[in-house]
């Protein structure tokens, strides 16, 4: 199963170090099983996105292994890929960038020919460069945002409601970031996605699981609040909350978390693991803690 991490640090950039290989608890440990790529997305002070990604397992990339990634941003998104659709190429590696937004996804959406037909009608197929379901769903979200004046949440809801009604769907857990905002969607309840709101006074033991390790001194020392999103709880803080099935979550620049449930309770054509082909089914298997 692909792994997602997102963080919003408020109105001022923070420095964060991502150990995707060298730390004992890291995304790279997981990438030995989820070996189709890795990526980290950030934004500069002008809100311009920057993506560092590679279409191979992190533990095989010698350049990547040389040092931890020290990054500065207001919003962050990281992803380790286990491919369900699309070859092992950089163009298929998360996160994806469209219209100065970044998106990473965990799940499977099928009937891509139908989705491509809709994108052509909307004039949005030019956004698609690779083979993945993720990039096509992102293109639909982008097309909706272009047509509604840039309302990202409305675009997410409209695009995913269309997907839920028209396409065979296993899961669309999404983290979408801009230079100022973060959105997350868990739909339906196939895979977990957790959220944690950290205040300045909260004790922090470090943001890590057996699969991911991220360190920010400003946050760890209690100087800055933050909101975290992750496919696994990253410490023993009791306030980690599993997002609900169909929940659309928005974190604004003030770190206020807005939550709504605008999507259908169930996709019309919900898939199970048994419905997926061998590659897709393998990509969606949950990992055991410590593996």
C-alpha cells in the first residue's frame, strides 16, 4: 500500500528533515516492499511548487541515500509508491504538479478510458503526461477548479463525486497542497488516513512510524503548531484521529481544520481486492507494523 504524509505549518515556513532512507524508521524501509518510487513536494516563499522524486525504490538510489533531505516550506507532501497503474517511470511518480498545486494519492480507480473521455470533453487531457489513475483524477480536479474560478474544495468534491458515480473505485485517499492550504480526502473507508492537530504546548516525541521519519526543530521544541496527515499514527499522541469515510478536510493558513462529508456514502461501483488484477491488488495490501 502506498504511504502518504502531509504537513501544514501555518503562515511561516518551517524547516523539516525527511529521512527517506537513512533513519531507522523511514519511508525507505517501507520502500523495500513499495519499490516503485518516492517523492517529496514543497513550496517556496512565493508559493511555487518544488518536487523531488525518483521512479525507483529509495533504497536503490545512491544519490538519494547520501543525505537526509532538509527542506523549508509551509506545506509538505511525501509519498512512497507501489504502482497499481503505470510503469516505473518518473512521469508516473507522486506527487504530481498541476496549476501550482501538488497531489499524492493512495488507491485504485479503474475505467480510465471513461475518465479520459471526460477529460477530453473538458479540454484537460493535456494535463496528463503519464499512465496513472492518480494523474487523471488530478486532471479532473484541476479541470473543475479551472471552470469554477479556483475553488479547490468544490473542485475536489465535484470531481470525486463524478468518479464515485461513474467509475469502478477501490480507494481515493488524497493529499492536495498549495503554498498556503492543504486538503485531504479519505474515500471510502478502504485505507486509513489520520490527522493530528499539534498545538505549541503539546509534547512531541518526533514524527515517525516504522515507515516514515520527519523532524522539525521548530515543531519538536514547541515553538510552532502544525497539522499532520499520515497513513499511520506517528507517535502515541491520543489526539490522532482517523478521518471518516468520505471526509473532505481543509487546513487553512491559520491551521484551522474544516471538515465536511459531501461525497456519497458509497461509490456506485465499489471494488474489493478480489476485483483487482494481480499488480493492483498487490499494491493495495496493507503492511504489517514493523515490516
